[in-house]
C-alpha cells in the first residue's frame, strides 16, 4: 500500500488470497483480475479508508503495515465481495 498515492483513483486493487501485508498485489483499470489475483478494493475507496483510519487517530498517518491492515479489514467488510 505504500504506492497507493501513485495509483489512478479509478484503478482497482487485486491481491493474492489470503490477503496479508505480504500478498502479491496489482492495480489495474480492468474489471478482470490479473491471473492469480482477486479483487480487493477500488483505489479511491482505499484512500477513503485510510482517511477515516487517520481521522480516528487524531490525524496520525498510518504506517505501511497499518495501511495494509486497514484496507484488508475494510475489504472483508465490503458487501460487494
């Protein structure tokens, strides 16, 4: 998730399951996942998740591990899966 800011907001995040901070991941603008990867979340929504995470912690920026944890946690809660 360190390079999330460099991704297009319309991009979709795909990652290998089980989703962990060390999962292979890719961002694509396609509705079809890259081989071996499953849909995780939209880039724009991942940004929203991290903004909320930060706001709940008085504006503290998340570490790379915290970014991954927050996005993965939200992805499991996302009803579209």
